[in-house]
C-alpha cells in the first residue's frame, strides 16, 4: 500500500531553462537526483552534506551546487550514491513529515498548488504508516490539508 503513496513523479529544479536536478520527498527524506556529465571518473565527484547546507561538484572545479537547504537534515543518516550516471543524494529530514517546497533555500520553490498536493500526499503517507493494513491511496482531503507534523497529536516517534 505504501508504494501507492510514493511520489508519482520527480520535481525539476530549472535555472535559466536548464535542469539542475530533480527531486522528490517522503515523510522522512528528500531525494535529489543529478545527471552526471560524461567522461568524468566517478572518483572525481564529491558531495558534502551538512545539517543546513549541501555542496556537490567535481574535485578541482568550482562546486556545481553550493547552497543552504530549505530545512535542517540529520547528517548521520543522510548519504549519496552514484549509479547509472546519476548522483542520488538522500537527505534525512530532521523534522519528519515536514513538507519541503524545495530542497534549496529560496530557489526553485514549488507553486502553492503543488506544495499543497505534496502536503496531502505526505499526510496520506503518515496515515498509512500509522494504520498498516488500511489503504489510504484513494483518500482525498476537502478544504485545507493539515500539517502532517502536528495533525491529531503529531507524528509518533519510535
């Protein structure tokens, strides 16, 4: 059931009409996907993840990304991998259930409608997690969607 509530598609972050990266999110993490340039050895790429900052690049060159994150992350459970010419960065949200409008602070924000859809999807993920065996994939909200972090006593940790 949970896979029915996974992100349907990735969001694209564009700068001057060029795709910088794609991203999606779950209750617990934000995933960033960067297409790697050809003909660069994998050992040349690097990614530094700090609680409120991410830096990505090729050693010996100016960073490709060097930005503050929208929200803080848990550095001990955030990581990056390279696979099939894509760098996949997994950022563990410090505040589970928080809806991010963009991974990068002040840039590429989702429009209010898309942000609302993300919040509704995360709320349904939360209901699914807290009520295993029930299928919330077809559930709909009428009116404003509550914040998944605080609705009905908040997210249960542990």
